[in-house]
């Protein structure tokens, strides 16, 4: 896990959560902006996954269990995808808040991934 990728993942996920929370507080339905921010979080997770796989093939070691780390990455990738599917199926302001919660969930899971890898 590369530290600057970790910090960018935190920034993207907290940014997505903020945008979606503000939109949800104003009663907005899911829009291109809110769902796009969740998709951007998903892209950041995919980049993190690819970077970690490359690091492992180059000989990098994590301080924790690698299987647990990849479990966190894969589950974190399911969270924004599930939130976007929810937002597409049920278009109301609560779906926007679900998108916000997904951003916060990814940030918390990224912090745990950093602990497992040995960054934090």
C-alpha cells in the first residue's frame, strides 16, 4: 500500500461523503454529481488494488495478514458499487445519504487497510 495512494483514497472518499451528505441534507435525489463521486471512490479503490498487487509481486511485505488486507479491499470495493445500485433503484434523498455513508465506510476501511499494511 503506497502512502500517497492511501491519502488520496481518504481524500476522495471523504470528499464523496461530504458532497453526498450536503446534497442529502438539502433533500436532493441522487444525481450525476453524487453517484459520480461514488464511482470516483470505486476507481480509487481499483487503483489501490492494482498498486498493491504490483507491490507484492515486486517483493513488498505487509506487517499484517495479506489475505485480510485483500479481504478489506474487495469488500470496500463492494460498498460504493452497492450504494450506486441502491441509488439507481430507489431515487430519493435517502439514497443520497446511503451514498454518503458508503464514502465514510470506505474511508474507515482504508484506515484499517493502512493498519494491516503497516502505514498507520
